C-alpha cells in the first residue's frame, strides 16, 4: 500500500473527484452512528415549500434539466490539490470515471499511480505494492462527500421520504448574491445550498455530520466554480472543499464526458 492516506470527494454537477492528499478526519462512523432513516411504514413524505420547489426546479434546469437528471456515467480528468493545515501539500494529475449513485474509479499520480475503486460497500486501493482495502477514514469521507454531492442532492436526496426543503431567502457567498435552500434529510443532516442569483447554478453547499469519535459535528463546505457545458450539462470545473474551516482539497478539471461506455467489470480491481 502507498504511503499516502487518500480521501476522495465524490463530486460534480455530478460525481465529484476531489481528493484529499492529507490524512482525513475520523468519518468512518458516518451512516452507522447517524440517525437512521425512517422505515417505509413510518416515513413521512418529502416536504418542500413552494418557493423552495421553484428554486430547485430553476437549479435543475440550469444544470441541464433532463440531461442532468438522467445521465448514466461521467469521465473527468485534470489536477487535484491536497492541503495540510490549510496549506497546499501536493498536486497530482487524475482521471476519474463514476456511475451514480455509488461507483467510481479514480486514478491519481503520474510516475506511481494509485487507483481508488468504490463499488457500493466495497472500497479498494490499488498501487505499485498491490491491492488493499481503503482505510476506514477514507471510506467514511467518500461516503459523506458522495452523499452530499450535487447530483445526489438534486437527483436523490430531495426525493427521499422524510426530507424537508425550505427557502431561506438571499445571502452573499464570495461577494455574490445567492438564493439559499435548506435541505434536512432523513438522517437529520442540515444542508444549505447556495444558488447563484444570476444563473441559479449552485455556488456552495454546506453541511455538518456527527462525528461519534469526538462526540461533536464535522462541518463541510464545498464550493463550485467555472461551470462549462459538456453534453448538455453544466459542469463545475473547479471544486474546493473545506472541513471544519480548513481547506482540505481542490480539483481543477480540464475535460468532462457524460454517458461514456463503462465495461461491466470496470469497478473491479482486476482491470
């Protein structure tokens, strides 16, 4: 196994590939320690205020409408930056292929590449030393980032039973006016989505999840910039991530392709 502890942020206007090249905080308890989702027999239907529904519809349309909602796979490439104590600690080229909701193959590095494979509950790492399981913290961070990525928020979470979606007016993010939507999911995680007022494109997503190891919360901020259209879908080419107020990673994409052909065994370590 390589000597770098990697955590990948699944993201994008669709699957994210933000990698943190620095040691991750304890997040392996995500899901297991969270408030469980209600069972179908007791679950409330999703509740969305009329204004919030209007904003959601505008955002989905801005992202590409049916093309965004229905895409099957995404391939991206570019550079990924790692940070330690808020300072840049490394940069690597990457290539990523993802299939919603929970499959991705992410390869970073040039001379000694490392490949991270997530396929449902399976989480593997392949490098020059061979194949191993990803560390629990890596898996936990991946699950958090993937669940609250743009595509999962707009394609899945807002449809879940028990979800509450509210309009929170207008605020300023990076000196830009933004509409604010609050999403409270079935796990009682509060998510703030900031939509650029001029275009309805997501500008920032913030959320906090419980960390059982410290009996407290971890707070996350994902910033989305430089949207470009690929295959009819507006795609953020620059994505930055903070955890508990410190920059932990950033990704700069240079290419994106949707609905690429993915071999049936592509998310298996044999390839």
